[in-house]
């Protein structure tokens, strides 16, 4: 794909991905495996190319959110173990069985249904037990203040179900980026559950609980596997975590758009829908073919700046579905065809702050119609 002909695109730096992988891996014990998070289209970066890179780098496992995401990886030739972290309806169990996808199981009814489907298909399904230690989302609930006999009986039955093999057990922290006390309480519940299973002669298998924040903040959560997500793509869960790695993280995605028009307009002219901006001087506006239809939030109207010729230029007026306008009055050299960097370096973080959200959301929201161009050693890879 010739970048010169594309209106808006995302450059994915696979060398930056490798750098982040190696920096995170270096922070883990050698005995701790690495789960590469490629759910949600690899946080917007493109699941298949990212998964292939992580597989080549030696990630022990990949993680997706649903069976169809796992199916996509298998059909693309991925052979590494795949863990589905989300819930899978029993009617979709065939995807798990056909494509050898390990399924997270957080309740006994689901376990029974998956066991029945596996028996009917005369196949075995590998599972990881999901334990709810304080996220209150999915998982067998471990009560820190009560009797856990009932949940232990449920787990014991799960281990006995035919054609299911328990290969691991995990939990997820609710506030590992800022609340050590709550996180350590969750960790204690997880370890209590492990000990209770072991006391019954049941082996929970591979233990894992650390996503990016816990992996960086709490080395005590480095068990058999670690599951860094956003850190793999070059961002810390919170700015306060910067410096926790010996090698800093590098953003993997740079979102760019090519100027399609430059217009000279007089002072007093209103700009875009709702007339929310009025020019206070004779101005030159560059029109960028990127808008909320491409995943660039409308809420950034009259707030965000983009980089053109190494200069930050403000968005003027409301972001439209397919376009937005940028003030380039102070850049007289700006012309049609010049490139604007929308996200890159700290721009995505600035956009997240202005949008009152997190960088995860902005990366995931980059629309499918925005082509991803993959770079390695500074050059775009062939299609």
C-alpha cells in the first residue's frame, strides 16, 4: 500500500513492540511466562500482525476476549496457545474446540455446559479458572469475610467434569495502578483460594494475576504468567509509573492524516458545525481528512493540537465525521499533501486527558477504515 495515496493511516512500529516486549520481559523472573494481550484487535494495532510478532518473539501465550478473535488468529496461522479471557456462550463452544482455544471459566453452570459440548464433540477443552477477588465482574467469587465452602465445592465439581482440563487459575486487579492495599487484599484472596484447592488435592495449574499495572507496581504478582496489555503498546497505566522499567516504553502506533485542502479565510468567519469557533484574525486553515468516523473523538473539538512541520497546530471548530480543520496561519509553508501527526509520542496521552478518558480507549477506537501500515527496521512491510 502506497502511503502517499492514503488519506489517513496508522503506522505500527513492530520494532517498538519488540522493545516493549523485551523491556517488560526483563522485569519478570525467568520462570514467569508472558501472555501477549491481542484482544480488541490488539488494542487497535491489528491482532494478526501483532500476534505473529509476539509469537516469533517467544510469548508463551496470547490472550483474546472472545472465541471469534481466537478463530481469526488460528485461521491466520497462529499456533501459540490462545486464552480467551471473556465469557463464551455454550452455543459457541465449537469455536473453542475446533481451534484449540483455552477458555476462562468463572462459574459452574458455564463449566457444565462446556463440558457437555466437549463430550458431544468427543474433544477435550482446556480451561483456566477465573476467580473474582474484588473486581466483581466475572469469576468464582471468593468471599474474604465469609465461608467459602460452597465455592470450593463448586470448584471441586468443576475439576471432576469430563473432557475439561484445568490448566490454570487467574484473577484481575481492580485498582493496581493506585491502590496497593486493595490490590494486596485481592492477592491474598487469590493465594488463599490456591491453598484451599491444594489442600483438597486439586492442582490449579498456571497461576497469573498481573496485567500492566500489577506487573509494573507489584513484583510479588509475578507468578507463572504475566499479562501486560497497554504497556506492551507503549503506555504506562498511569504517568506515575514511568521509570519503573529499566528501559522506557515506546508507543507502537502513530496516527497520521494528509492535508487535503488549505484555505485562506477572513477574520470573523465561523468554522464547522454549530459555529463554535470564529476566526479572530485572517487565517489559513488546513483541512484534515480525519474525523470521528475514523475514531478521532468529537469531544476534542477546539481543544486538541496536531503536529505539522514539527509545530503544534490547534483544531478549530467541531470535529466532523470525516474531517477537521486546523489553524496553520503561522506555518505559511503548509500545503496540500503535507502530513499531520494526530497521535504520536505524547499526543495520544494529551488527547486522553482532554477527552477525560484513557489512552486505551483512543487506541481501540481507531476505526477499521483507517489502514494499519506495519514498519520494521524503519521500512514499511509489504502487504
